[in-house]
C-alpha cells in the first residue's frame, strides 16, 4: 500500500469512527455502519481524500459471506419449498420498480439507455458496462447506482426502527467470543476459487457457499463477538461512504435529490410486492421488504445479519435478482440498441 493510500485509509477510518460514535450516542439504529457511511460521504463531498482500498473491502465482504453462510441450518430445506412464489413476486417487483425509477430519470434529463440501466436494482458493475456499450453515460449510471445503495442503507434501518414503535431493531444474538474462527483462514483460497468459477460477487458468494455447506451439515459455523461485528460494519460503512470523492457538493446534492426520488419510487413499488409476500408466504413484513429492497446483495446482507432479519431468505432473493438481471440485461440491451439504430 502506498503512503498516500495509507493516509487516505487512516483518515477514512478515523472520520468513520467519529461518525459511528456520534450515531451510537444519539441512539441511531445500525450506528457503526450508518455513522461511518454518513461521515465519509460528507468528507468526500467536502473534497477530503478518504479511501478504503479494494483488497481490504473485499476481505471484510468475505468475512460477511462466512457469517451469512453460517446462518444456514439443516432445517432450512423445509422452508425452501415456499420460496418459488416469493421469487416470482420478486421478479415482477424488479420489473415494475425499474420502470418507475426509469420514468423519473427520464424526466431528470437522462437518455433512455442511461435511465434504464441506472434504475436496474442490482448487478451494478454489469449494468454500468452494458449501459456504456449501449451508448449510455457510464458516469451517471454509476453515480445513480451507488447513491441508490447508500440511500437504501440509510432509509431502511430508521424505517424499521419507526415500524417497531421507536424500539431499537432487534440485533442478532452474538456470542462473547469467536466460534470456528479458523474459517477466516480459508478466505485467501476461496477468493481465487470463486473468481475461477466465475461466481457473481465472488468475494461474498464463495465464502457464503463454503460456510453454508459446513453449517448446513452441522460441522462448523462462524460466530463473531459484538465488537467483531461492529468492526466489520465500521470498515464497510467507510468503504461505501468514500465512493464519491471528486464530486462537487452542488453536483452531489443534485444527484442525491434525483436518486432519492428514484429510490423512494422503487421502494414504494417493492413495498407493495413485499406485502404480497408477507400475506401469501407468511414472511414478516420487514424481512420481505429487505429481501426486495433495491440495494446491493452485500449491503443488504449486512443489514440482514446486523438486524437478525432472516439473512438466508434475504440473500437468496437478492442473489436471484442479481442473476436474473445479468441474464435478462443483454436481451434488453440488444432491444435498446435496435431501437436506437431504428431511430
């Protein structure tokens, strides 16, 4: 790591620690993720050089994958039979929410290609690349996608807090010490294996599948102490918040407003489908909404684990959405290109 990069990392973590402490003292839900995220977002907008190197972010995403996979139990198979209905409602919700957000972005001056790919709720890297290939603006797509993830993370915990009547969201029950900490040593092997198998989001999914197999057969499950969970949330919150350096405050404010309205539209549409899942599949409302929320799979998995909202159900539906988008997007891109050539 270069000296400048090390300084930027130290600055990001220090600012994040201050934000986390402030959010913790005022009683905000998920303080050690939202505080560092908000503090780094402000520092980025003010021109501060805050950065979390990609290898460090991937390492903590890998730890999250192990924690998430460790939630798998032998009893899980009994519930999987109920999931095809919720999966179908998820796909319908993705189509409807994408259309709603794209209509708003068109009113904001986006061209049709950029509007559609900026609105797709997941598979961010693939959406940016395909959008650029179809003639869209990759920078606007990337900013809209990133801001949507940030906004979903910042909106949902307080929303759940209000839904619970002002009580703090139920945090996962965490042991005082590490359990099966040796599983962390497998990460350097799992990352290249996931890359070779071409898994989407391989830094999350390879550890998740590894831990899921061990936990599913009741061999081992990774448990983090409470301070370990907070460290993971702190670093990942800093990584998300520091994405926006280089944007002026005025431009970031405009993009935030556009993304805020688009995110509210998508959440409103998906909340309707989440209510259907709640009624038809007998899943709690907050779990159904988090499973459909238009955030990234890693970020939504963090919320699910931290708030103890059935992380396996949530991760399954976000993985399904990501795979569906990656399969469908090339056909949609071809249709957009054909329409562009015709015009």
